[in-house]
C-alpha cells in the first residue's frame, strides 16, 4: 500500500497533469456500484467546472437507483475509436480490463485511482490507498489539494459513493475519514435523507419482482458459515429486468446470522455465471476469486465460472468450504 506521504506527492503529479491537460476520459469498472459511478461523476463534474472537456465512460449502464446523480445523463457506453485524450482516469477498477484495456492506448497519460488491495499498477500515475473507505474519498482529496470549491453536484456524488461503499456506514471500511468527508458534504448542503430515500426507498417495482424470484434460491450451508442467492436469465425475462437491478442482492445471504461469506450467482449466458463474494472481514475472498481467475479485494471479489447453476454451486461451495476450513 502506498503511504499517505507518497500519496501527497502523487497528488501533486495528478494536479500537474490536470493543469496541463484539456481533454479527459474518466472510466470505472463494469457493472458499476455506487462508488464507481459516484467517483466518476464527482471527478467529471469537477473537471467540467474547471473548464475541461470530459468524457465519462462505463461499458455498462449505471443501476437505476443512481439515476438522480448530477451528470448521470453524460455517461456514455461507447467512445469513438478515433478519439484520443490528454489524460485518462480509471477509477475503482482494480484491473484495467474491468474498465477496458483499450483505454491505455487512447490516453497520453493514465491515472489509476483506487482503494482496493492488489490494484493493478497499470497507470502512468498510481494513486491507490487501501486505507481510504472509498475511491470517492481519494477524489475528494484531489479536489481539496487543488483548492477546488466543491459544488453541490460534486458533493452529492461524493456523499452517495461513500454511503454506498460503506454499506450506509455498516461495513468495516467506515473509518473516521469516511464520516469526516460525509459530514463535510452535508455541511455543503447534501441532504442525507434525500440521498438515502432515493437509494433505498425509491425502488423500481421490477426490481422487487426480481428479488421475489431470487429469494427462494437463498441457501445456507450446513455449517452456517456461508450462504448464497442466485439470479437466472429466466428470472430477468419473467420480471422484465436485467443485471443492473441486482445491486445489493448479495446483502441478503450476507445478513444471515453466522454467515462469514456471502455468494451471489448471476447468470450471464446459458452456461456461464458471474460469482460475487462478500466477506464480513475474517475471510479473504479476494484470494479465492483470484484463484478462480477473477479479482477483487479482501472483503469483496468476483469471478466467472462455466457450467449449470447446479454444477457451479457445487464447485464454488467446495472452494468456499475449503477456504473456511483453513481459517
């Protein structure tokens, strides 16, 4: 992990790059969560306020519950192949491939901003601090160092990202800095109730119908230490939804008393599943995912596995049981 002293020097490099550049590409990982999309828009809005030309990119659409974020309508899922940029930022991705490997060749300088352990060192500038609760906190540090006055739009994005990535301040990454930055955003005019209600109490009816189909798949192991939930293509069809409606579904097996590892099986094609893992802190699911040719960090990770739901479940359960037996 880079120390905060090193990060201060790195911030100076990034600010110099911003000052010397006019065109920017900002990208985050596929299937973006609140921190990925919130960080993207916080930085994109701030750079536009500085008079910069910005393309905010994500290969997947942001989940519906983040539609209220300022600037969400500027996020694109394709970029013209002829377009190049003075500078690029890849946020919260861990690995370049999760945002798009093509990005590196289209930016004269590339910055990796992340808070996850094992984040790939793919950028010309590596701004990674695993002590940060969220990538949006690192964006806020950049803006503070730049002396940029945080607008209401930027504050909304930063606060939402922190709220999302800390599980509404439930997770172990809800450190003093997370509360401090959140408090500063509230002081700037962010309404916590408004954000929370839009995230958690304004759900699309389709999402609840999908959840109703998924909950019967909830399974807990005999030992009680791991549990899972699954979503299939047939469920998407029946509820007229897609993967973007599944955000936070993994919290249901995670909330079962005694569970240390939660697993989410999400069907991608007839014979391929994306596996999401969440740990309550004692188990390194990042190592497990990397052993499956996936990636992630200690408490949250994922991989893709081929097979039927039954065969994939059996195989993944065996790997998780083995991991837990080593604890």
